[in-house]
């Protein structure tokens, strides 16, 4: 990274900007280019650093887990967390967090998604997902309920009931979508807000407006000079009888060949006309 940034104006063929209108346009567009450069540099820096910012949970931290599940033994014996608080229901997790009694909670995926979906502005899901065998139904061998339960589950899956329940309880809304981004398979770039042209529409509008106003003022200045130049040609008697096309060509030639002089140009930049030329 560069500690200092400098903006250089490259002047081709030794030409100088003498018109104040052009100076205004150049300054505005240089300011726009500077804002775009700094904004995209900051956005790129955030994309490279935010993905690495993750809260860290140390072993001495006190964590919570369900009281009547296998999670207690797993957190204590496998993950080696000694300070474990046993919690009975979901509302108690919220109270323990707000009272700073626990720093994190180990929950099974369905319960974790439901909890984060309810309190997505305060909590998020981090770390590694530990996979187990999952949930299942146990029946007595040869029980007739196996066929009925399997048929009922298949029917709920086919008519969309399971999908509606999953969307209601396990799928987060737009506000909570980023709360458990580590649980999804989407890439980091999809979850990071990026800059677009719409983010700078105000600057572009200001730049285009300034350039348009300067162009109109400059064009008006040239037309005014042309009117003065045309009115000074008293000897041309047939000028009033010229057609519109001839007048248009005359104006175009004047605008292309006339010396461009800004009304705000400094005196040092004006050309000195010899007295013999003025006579």
C-alpha cells in the first residue's frame, strides 16, 4: 500500500488550459475520479478483511447447552469446555446471554436456526458445524406403525407441508439472512455488500450537470463573439440576403477557426495584438 497518493495532470504537447470553463470541468472530474478510486480501494480492503473477522471462543469461556441431551457430554468430553451451563429452554438462553452468564451456546442445527431467526440482530452462528447421525424414529421390530409413519412423512413431503414448516421456522428472512452465513454454502462475495454505479449517481449527476452548464456558457460566449464579429462587417451588404444554410456554415467555420477566449481568462494569458494588425 502506498503511504502517499499524488495526482498528476498530464499535459499533451505542452498545451495549457486557459479557459476557466475547462478548469472547472477538469477539477470536477478529477474530484470524481478521486472519490471513485478511494471508495473502491476501501471496499476492496473491507472485502479482504471482513471475511477473516470471526469472534473467538476460548476454553475458559462459559458456554451453554441443552440440559436433557447428549450435548452436555459432547461439549465437556470432546470439546473440553469445563464451564458449561445447563439450560432447559430457548427463552432461558436469551436471559443467560443478556445477563452475561454465558458467552456462547452449543445447539443442534434446527434449534440454532430457530433461535437466530428470532434474535438475528443480537446473535449469529459461528465456528465449525459438528455433524452427528441426526434424528430418527425408533419402533419395535415388526411394528405396523412403521408403514403408517413412513406414508405420513412421505405425504407431508409431497404436499409441501414440510417445505412450508421449514420456510416458517428454519429459513431466515432478509434481515436475518447474514446471521448464519457460515451455515450456508454460498460464497463470501455473495454476502458482502459491493459498490455499484447507483452508489455514485449523485456524483455523476453533479459532474454531468457541471460539464453541461460550462459547455452551454462557453457556447454562448462564442456565439456572442460571433455576433459582435458579424456586426462589425459593415461592408458586406448582401449578408442579410444569405440563406440559412450559408449562415449556418459561416457560424460553424467561425466556431471551428475562431480563437477561444474565456471571459474569465487572466490578463497574462491573452495574446498581445500589434498596432499594425488593429489598424
